[in-house]
């Protein structure tokens, strides 16, 4: 697995027992859960950035119910297709890895396909990365900023960015020329039934991440993933709500109506794209 770089001075970090240290004397201790915290205080926009503990717990509980497993399978299939024929270790970064559901499934699927994968998962939320450590003991987990990824330039074979903020220049910097970027973002109909119960007026977002990437990446293929699934009890509906930002925007009457629901049919609508670094 590739060497990390110091977020302060960008010098390589050497591992000594449970500590990372650079030639300038900057050091970072490994957390007892196994991750490395390389998030500088000046990179924090709040005392506790990223998803909070409650959102992480809700997301983990919901994803473990398997409703997004077909989506995860499509992501893994695209990765396997794009990385087919790779020789030697494949350095893969899951950027904005959250609590590690997709990351760990990627690692397992690619290993099962015979690829030698070295997986790093990175998120700004320490709560998410702590949870991710329980998903895989062989991946390397980092609390860090996606705006200043603590990896050497042109060191990665692939990056997955699933439902996370775009950082085109930062991603391009650490990818090798021709390196893979796999992107996932919500379509206009994603969880539309839930949103209709929360908002009186739903307008198309018009979000097009591909338009922001053309300077550094070329599009290789794009694929929609759409299917229906159902939640059959109130607890599952509340868990889904708790893992989304929508839970922070609920009017009291909408919250009461959702708490009374025992069944909800939903649409998954996600766009996937494979791009290559120019």
C-alpha cells in the first residue's frame, strides 16, 4: 500500500509502531480502532465536521438491510470491468467513504475477481471512519480532507466517489494519468416518494457533476441504476429518514405523518459514470 504524506508539509510519512512520522518531525498516532486522523484543525469548518454519530448509525443500520445491495453490485461490476487486466497491486481510494458499506463490498468483490486491491477509505467524519474500521480490517482508513488528500501525486489507479462532494483538482492530482474515477450521484427521482412527504414543492435539482469534471477527466461511460424497493415497518422508514439531510428540515406535521407510516414504496434512481484522468 502506498506511503501517506504529511498533511502539514507533504513529506512522506514513515510508520513506526502505531505512529506516522515525517522527516520534519510531524507525527500522528493511530486510533485504537485502527484508523489514522490526518485532518488538520485549520481544515475543519466545525468542531465535529461531516456526518454526526446519529446519522452514521442510521446509515449503517439502513444499508445493512440490503436495499442498496443491487446498487453496490452495479458499482462493483463497473469497477471490475474498468480494472480488468490490471497487473500488480491496484491502489483504490474510496473518497467520502462514510461508514464503509460500499468500500468493504468493493474490496471483497474485486478480490474475489482475482484483483490485488489495496483499498484506502477516506472521510472527514471521525464517526463514519470509526464505523468503517469494523467493515474491513485489511483496508486503510483515514480521517482527512478530500480537498487535500494525504497521498503522493499520481499514486492512485482508481478513485470511487459515491454521493460525495466533487473535488476535481484534488482527485486529478493523486490519480495516475489514465486513472479511473467512478462516480455515483442521485437522479431526479431518487427517493422521490419520501421527498414528496417532506416538501410541498419539489423542483429538479439540475445537478450535473460531469460538467464540472471536463477539465481533468474524460467520460468513458454512463449508466443509470433504477429500481423500486419497499420499507415495511415504521422503524425502517425512520432509519432511512435519519441517514438523510431531510431529517433536519422536517416540519412538525410532516414528522408526525412519517412517524405514523408503516409502509413506504420507494424509487432508487442513481447515475453511475466511469471517467479517466486526462
